[in-house]
C-alpha cells in the first residue's frame, strides 16, 4: 500500500491546469501535480543548502559552476560511450 494521501483543493491559472492535464498521462493530474511539488521541494532544499554553504565558504563563482558543468558533460559523454561499447 502507498503512502497516505490527503485531498486538497488548489487554484491555478486555466492554461497551466489544461497543460498539466494534457501531460499527466495515465497516472492522472493528481500524480502529476504531486511530482511537480516534490521537485519544487527538492529545489527549495538545494537552495537552502547552497545558502548555508555560501554563508560558510563564500559565494560560488561562475568559474566553479562552469567547471562542474564541464565535469558533468564529460561524465555523460563517457557514460554514453561506455553504453555504446557494451551494446
């Protein structure tokens, strides 16, 4: 059995509601909205961690952000290469 649920009534702009309903698929609008809210909570938590880290160590520079992006791109390229070799 899944986690306990609770029913809510929310208000959102009609165009957003229609787009969400169109994309919600077989799991339904409630699951789609719950997943979107869960992602937003993750982002909020990450932002809080960044604020704490920056308060302790100083702001993150653009160069540091770019260095991490470069590492991620390299890791993805390597993973794609490894998957292609295994196939």
